[in-house]
């Protein structure tokens, strides 16, 4: 088993001032994954993330070294790249 990931963490939350969407609509989804990326719904148990993974509000995402993850936030139409900081 590999050691813990030493990358960035992202916490998905709803944008302030926007009405809550119905629960059948995702908050964010992955459009690209490169390297070791994991997510957790409870902040304790982490599983691997693949392309098209759907995240709900409150999810935690982390990236490993030399990994990156592109998220599409449906509410704002924004795509964000999460990756470790350069050393």
C-alpha cells in the first residue's frame, strides 16, 4: 500500500447567493483525471476518482504528486484544475 497523498485538497460547497438546485443535479463532476486522485464523502474514507465522477456538496478531493484533476462546476459553468503545488 502506498503512503498518503501529499497534494492539494478541495472542498466542494454551494456558491453563496444561489438557490439550491434539486438533488438530482450534481454540484461538480470530473472531466479529466491524471495520476492518483482520491475523494471522500465523509472526510475519512477515500476512494479513487475516475473521469465523470459526480461530486455533491461537502465532498473532499485530494491529488497525489504529479497528479491533477479537472472539475466542472455545473452551477457556474466553471472548470477548475486541482493539482499539487510545485516544490
